[in-house]
C-alpha cells in the first residue's frame, strides 16, 4: 500500500522536471540543487551517521539559512573559480542599523552575497594567493578548464539517479584526469585536514567524484580528485590534499551504503530518524570505558 507520505513525495518529484542525464556545462546552481530525484555526494553523507535519512529529507524541503561561514566559502569560490553568486558590498562597519539590515536583505533577495569592505578585500586576497601558488594555479588554470560543471547518471545496482557538481573540470584531458575541488578552512595543515576528512567525509566525496567522472566518460579508473584547501586568514596558505588508498576505499564503501539507503527510502517513502522502532544500545566511548573499568571494576 502506498502511504500518504510516499504519495506526497511522488507528486513533488513529478512537479519538477529533472535535468537530463549526462554532463551539463551551463546548469544553474539552483536547478542543480532543485532536483530531488537524484542523490549527491553531500546528500549521501547526510544519510549516514551521525546524521540520518530524516535529517536528509528535512533539509531537502528546508534549506538552511545563510551563515557567515558559508558566505565566506561561497564568496571565495566566486573570486577563485570565477563563477557563483554576485558579491555585493554593504559598506557599513556594523550591520545592526535599519539601513544596513535593509541592504543586506536586498542583497540576499537578489541572490547575492553581502560582504563588508574588509571581507571583500579578504576574498580578493585569497584569490591572489591561489594565483601565486604553483600547483593550485596550474590545477585551476582558466585556459584549461571551467567551473561548476554538473553531471547526472544512473547507478547500476539500484537504478537511482546520482548527481555531481564539479567545482572545476579540466577541458583538455590528455592522460589522467585530475579533478580539483576548492575548499576554505580555518586551518589547512595536514593534521587539521586529517580530522576534517573524517569529520566532513571528504574521502567519500573523492570516491563519489571519481566514480562520477568514470560514469560520465570523462576519465578512467585512474581519475583522481584533489582538494585545494585555503586558510581564511592571511597569508591565506594553501594545501593540496590527496587521499590514500584505504581512505578512498572506505569512502567508496560508505557511499554504497548511502546509495542503498536512499533507494530504499525513495521506494518506501519512509525516511527514518535515529531509533524509530527499537532502542539503540550504546557503549561508552572507548577511552571512557577503558578508564572506568580500571578504576571501578
């Protein structure tokens, strides 16, 4: 029996015509994210712990409000990659006045990113630092690639639609395909990035993008995604981060679980939360269990 939730979801999907399969060179960011029939890398990670399908589904219908962290990241993407929302100067030292608030609201209503004068200078300086970096500038050379390329394909084992939006896709592909992905961070050091890979699932993203390139016939089995990570404070240092074999394979395995989960939820119309039908029995964290066993047992 088809549930009310499932019927509602099916009607909603039918209301929006999804983009065609294949590579899209001029699809808007809004059109890309509006496709709820397909699964993206970030969506796949939202389906897995510590998140859950219920959160994934809620955020599809209720996109989070802009934050300064996202504004900085999107503004840096715009200046570094050359594509993205318009950057709009709101030239007030504080945005607490009625006039400043109105200008911020107007900028967001236009789909732009409001920035203070020093923030505008910051993202310009970040882009300049990227151009001075030998490897980052080569990976993002405008003559040999283009930003914000979208792709859609069918997952063989499940039949669901998958999607990807490459930050940058090389246009001249002789030899192995290298896909750069630009990110901003408070700390781009190796130690910090190892933690961020685990926290944000960047290894899952790498595996997803590499599979996407193969499915879209852009690259072969040796395709590789590299992170270009840049700090948001002067001197705006850059780290180029790759993924070792087991990190990538773990990401690939996690992606497969997420894809299967998405297919099941899409089929049933049921998007479970943490513990809907039975309790989760949890152990202490390893460090706490070892400590307390020694002291109390």
